[in-house]
C-alpha cells in the first residue's frame, strides 16, 4: 500500500479490484472523542434521544439516532440485529435547530464528526481519482457533487441480548448500498470479508488505517467490473471477550446522489 493517505497508486487500485478491498492510511485521532460522545448520547433518556431521530418517511433517509430490537422488519426476512446506530450527515445540526433541540452539550462532538466525515470524503475522492485514472471514469467529480449524501455511521451492538436470543452475535452478512465503504474503526477484529462458499478472509483492524471496499452502486454502475463486497461479523467467541457487552464500529459510506 502507498505510504501517504494523499496518494493512491495504480498498484493500490489493482489490488482493490483483484482482492475486493484494500487498507489505506487513515488517522484515528478523532475516534476516542467521537466514541465518548456517542456513549454520552446513549446514556441520555429515551425521550431526549428520540428528538435526534429523523425518519426516512420525512427526510428520504435515516438521519440521526435509531435502534433495532431484533425484530423482523419485512415478512420472511431474517430478524434484525440488536443494535443502536447513528447516521451523521452534514445537515444534522440544522435539522436539530429546526426542532429546537437543546444540543449545545454535543457541539464539540458534532464538530468532530463533521471533521471525520470530511476526512472520509477526501479519502473516498482520492480513491476515486485512482479509479478514474485507470478506467477512464468520472467518479471523483460525481462523488464530489454527491458529498452531501455521504454519511458516517456509528454502531453499538448489544451483545448481551444477541447471546440471550442465540443469534449470530454481532450483525448479519450483507453488501452495502454505497459506491465506496470506508470501514474506519472496529472495537474488535471480527469482520469477515467474502462469502463462506468463496473462502472468507478475517479483516485484521490496524491503527490509523481504514478498510476500503465497493458497495452495490459500484457493481451496478460498472456492470460488474467492480464487485460489491459481501461481509459479515464473525460469531467466533475467540475474537471477542466473553464478557463484552457491546461492540462499537464507525463506518463511512460514499454514495452517489
């Protein structure tokens, strides 16, 4: 991999296409403060947290705070995970202000998330420039114009309830709807890449790196030249302490509008 987060080489891009994912340097200095603010919000009364929920029926997307309680959302589907999550978009402060939500205690937290979101958008743009250079695309400009729909996801899985329900501990296998996904940070190295039938690879998280892979938009736009990466969370107890109560993760999705 290239040594600088500002440079993506042709060899990096070839590795991404061949292997379906790649690591790239990415500073984690904002992660501790963002996690602390996230857990402060989780400790707030439910009535207050609900003021941070902006439903897709009203806004076209999930913005702010949400929770899932292990229920089936669609007939015949697999049960959802036990988790709480937060989607940070650049326009969240304005939405909170429109509701007159008292969020001054979280000003610094949201500043940090905006800084991390911007850093992620720049990294996605840098990867896109490499793809443009090798494949003659206009992805970098399209992502720049779509930056307002790129968002951070903060996740906190409830491992206690998952174990009690005898579920796979920390998340169902899936592909992402994004063009590019940046898996920035994970509390445990338990992300499995690829399907079992194809031979899964355990993603080993490393300090100051992000894992980059394609989502469904990329596969559709390129008619299968870029493959969406299937990924799942391992239920192997050897990867997560037996007394762990939660698993946190932070991800960025670079979407095309």
